[in-house]
C-alpha cells in the first residue's frame, strides 16, 4: 500500500501538513494528490516548480501516487534545473475528485526523487533516490531518535534539497505532522535546522514541547553546540549527503564533539587517505575519523585542505578557533595563492562586535599551531552560503 494511502486510512483526520497559510488532513491531502496524479500517469520524471507549502506537498505526493520521480526545482536559480523532467508543475494542482484512481503498491526499487546536490564544490548534480532509500532512512531515523504518534516535525529548510524533502516524507511514513514555516514556530516536537538557523535562535528559549533538533546541512562549530547545550536546546548533530538520502550518522542530543554513530542499515568507514566512505562504496569527498566509541568526527572537505608551507591545514579547525572569540559571529577560512607559502591561510569573519584583526590572530595563535594561524583576517558583511546554510568556500577565494 502506498504511504499516503496508508496514512489516510489509519489517521484521516490527523493534520498531515501544517503551514502558516493553512493545513491539510491526511484525508484531504490524499484526495487532492489522487486527483492531481491523474495528469501524471505514464510520466517518468515530474518537476515541481512551486514554493514550499500545501500545493508543493500535494504535487510531491501526486508524483509518488502516479509512479513518477519528483524533481524539486530551486526557484531562486535563474535557469531551472529540471533533470530531464517532461512535465513541470508550476501552478496549484487540481482540486480533489471522487473519480481519481487508487495508487498501485509501490516498487521500493523505483525512483522516488531526483534531487540536486548542494553544489558547494561545483555545479549541483542530480541524484536519483528510490522509494526504498527513503523508507530505510525514515525507519532508521525513528529508531535512533525515537518516535511519537503526535510528532510535529518543523521544516524551515528549502524543499528543493533532500533535508527538507525528507521531513515531508518521513512524516507521511510515520503518519504524523510536517510543519512548514519559519524556525520560530513554537508548536513543534522535533525540528530540522542548519547551523545558521540555530545561531539565530540560540538567544531565545527553545519551545517547551521540543525534544530534539536534527542539525545538519553544514558543519557546526563546537562553540555553537556548547552554547546550544547551555541554553537548553536539545541539538543532535548529524552528518549526511544527498546521495545517502540525507542523514547517515546522528549524535545524541548534547554531543558537541562528534556527528554520532551510523544510522541502522548504514556504514561509515575511513579510507587510507582519510576520506569518509559511506555504505562501502560511496566516497564522500569529506575527511574524517572514527573515535574510540565508534562516533564519526568530520574534519572537512578534501578539496578544501590548505597546503601552507608544506603543512596541511583544515579550514574547519581554524574556523572553530576564531568562532570561540565572542566578537566573531561567522568565519570562513580558505587558502589564498602565495609565492612564499604556496597557500596562505586566510579568514573572512563576520563580526558581532568590534575586534581588531591583530587581536583575532593573537587569539587564534593561543589555540592553533603556528602554521595554522591565518596570515590575514578580513572583516566582511556576510559569507556566501547556499540555501541549506553551507558555506560556499570556493566563492571566498
């Protein structure tokens, strides 16, 4: 039985998707999605060019009911990435119809989504994800973080990326409620956030019903995680990637040092060159290590490694040292071509208070080996980031 059909049968009056502009119960979502699916029969890929909201949720489930892979479109891109879709949904789907046919039983090997990577190291690439991968991820996350029948999972993330999409899909598999809207929503039990969003919320108390925050999409500096723990935010750092259907490892709430253990059904290994390898053959391009308790520690991207004077420097380590200074709100570290050093460690910082670059260098020198201390620290108004909050390091250079 298809997931939405099952949820509508079990809990027809439960809110499936809740937004600031309205809500749909599972019975209503199922009826609307079935009607919209009629026009999609026989399509292999269908692009969804709609903003986050109820119409997007209807279109996504219409694709799944019709057996078509959904291709979410990032509307902020000047040229839409359609990944070969032959149909584009860019207007609200059709109203419900009693004559719409029921969906066939799903084939777990069939494509469910075609999602583009974040593009932090180049042009975003389309990745095909199957129904089986979506189901496995949803069950593994529930087994790790627990599951509440009345879960309300907040998603303030773009639905053009896998992190946001998986909130909608996990919720329908669990037959619980997906909440689309700003990160300031209070009526939630779980939330998916990126570090930038958490940093903007940390000075306010967490919602009283909130039991866990899945933090992902970009590396989180330890200073932010410590501040979150001290402020009572139950943050569970994660490590994931589009090709693995979002989360691969999840830490326990309050862990400020690691990205946690692999989810059930996933494996994480470290190759001889230090690269993180997921599920035996998926090379991630990230460097990391496994601690004595089997938890993953992510060190950074291989391509971001700075070679300065013959020494390797990981930008994330330097960023963490700078972010420990109370005046530094954000930091981006990169290697600038230099005739003497090959690459000179350089930092762009967003300041919350006045701070002299020389003082920041001295502060970093107390926490880093000498060759890791930035040769230059330059205040900027903002850092380039993608929609998920990931630093676009290539744009710093």
